[in-house]
C-alpha cells in the first residue's frame, strides 16, 4: 500500500499478508472444534509451530506498525492531527462496517444478545471488546495516541524506551503474582502486552539498517524463535497456558515475539527488494488486502468449514486442516480484494500529508498493471 508520500514497500506488504494467513489458519483450525486437538506430529512440530499457534500473526502486525511509522517519518516533524485523521480513514470505515454487521446479526439472528453486542461495541472505544479481531484495533488506536511521545523519546532519549519495556515486564509480572491467569488477557489483549511490540518495532525502524545482509543472524533468530514457539505450543499453546501454573510464560511472550519479528522484519526490509510483479506482486497484494482479510475472515471461516464438514471431510489431521485452509484463504482474499477496492480505497484517498513539508502525491497512482501479477 502506498503512503501519502507515494512510498510503497512491497516487502512489508508481503509480511502483512503472511501475518494475515497465520491468523486465518489459527481461526480456521479452531472453528467448530475443541481448541488444540489438531496438532502436528512430534517430529515435525518444529516447522509448523507458527501455523499451529497462528495467533502470533497479531504480534507481527503490531511490530510492523511501530517499524513502518518510524521508517516513514525518517526524522521529520510529525503533524499529529493529520496523522490521526489518516489513521481514522484507514481503520474506522471498515471497522465501523464490521461492527454494524455484528449488530444486525445480533438483532436478527440472535448469534449474540443485541444488548451484549451493543455494550461490547461501546466499550470497544476504550477496552479490547470489539469482535472479529477488532480488539486489536483498540490497541492500535491507543498506540497512535502515544506515538508522538514515543517518537520524541526515540529521537532524544532512545535508551528511555528500554525503561518502557522494563515497565511493561514489571506490570505483567505484578499481575501474574497478584491475579495469576489474568496475565494472559493483559499480555494478549491490552497495550500493556503489545507495547513491547510497538516499541521494538520503532527501535528497529530506526536502527534496522544493521540487519542488512546479515543472513546468519537472521537464520539464528528464526531457528531460535521457532524452537521457543514450538516449546510454547507443546507447553499447551494459547489455550493450554491459560492455567495458573503455566500463565507465567505470558510475561515474556510479547517481548519474545517483538524481538524476533523486529529483527526479521528489519532484515527482510533492508536486504531484499522484491519485485511488484509475478508471485511477489501477488503476495504484496494480499498484504494490501490484509486489513479486510483480518476483519472479514471471521464471517467466512465457520460457514466454509461447515460446508466442508457437510461434504464428509473430517479434519482428522493438522495437515488435512492446513490443506483445506488454502482454498478457503484464497476465497477470503477474493472477498477482501473487492472490499479493499470498492470500499476501503474510497476513504484512503481522503488521507492528508502528516509530515512537515510533505506534499500531496504529485503523480497519479501507478496503473494496476504495474503491480498486478
């Protein structure tokens, strides 16, 4: 996706698309079943831990937010009001549409009591209660409000950001000691867990050049995190660690995700220049549609999986689930392409320059042929 300056980072869009796929597989796997019953075999779990615990895709989105905003500002003055207006135009229209659909479903289909859905909608402006993954949008909005302060700290007193990370760790530790399993919700669904990922993303957005061409370091980071994530999954994963004796691990999960994804994003972004055509271009396009994929797939996952079950597919193995998730993800991408082109873009065109001295894009957007596969 292009910024208001006309910048387009295909590689970062590809990472967005990968994160959206992880979240999709996570919900596809757990739709209509007891969570965690479909697991890869013992010997091949290492390579599939990200897919088995695909909720980690949310962490990738959070790190990308911090990384990209620092990359775009590049030491220039941030104009706060236009910045917030742009973020509103990016997130609010589709989020509002999803909330409206949920309210209609609550009123006419009784999937959720209307009063309960309405209260969740109202609370979502402050608390992470919006449906379809919209809780993460609440956290993003909170990050946008404090981003100018964090950006000033990054530029003037970079080491103070380490204090932010330490404070977040101490808060999560205190919640675990006092309230046990409640640390899981704090770490996963609030700014007190996700702040690690925003801050690490910002740090790597400024310092990420040191990862350019560091293939060995990137490989070590990948293997180390996959080992840790496989251990987390074997320890019980997202659902299994929601027990007092296991919940302590959530003190560290946000930071582990932040460091690993921050280093790998910086490496990929500074080392490679993926083309906008062919398979690379298609993967980038999926990243452009990722917000629609993220918010809309919850409407589609259950019906698609129910249809497949009605055809006699039992989903007895993790790999069978993964195989059938691919065409379902492709169908979700098709729907998301339509909503992006016909709905989201109408609001994206209203964005304003939010950096001092920044001019509106002087040239028309590139034709579709330049970015389509």
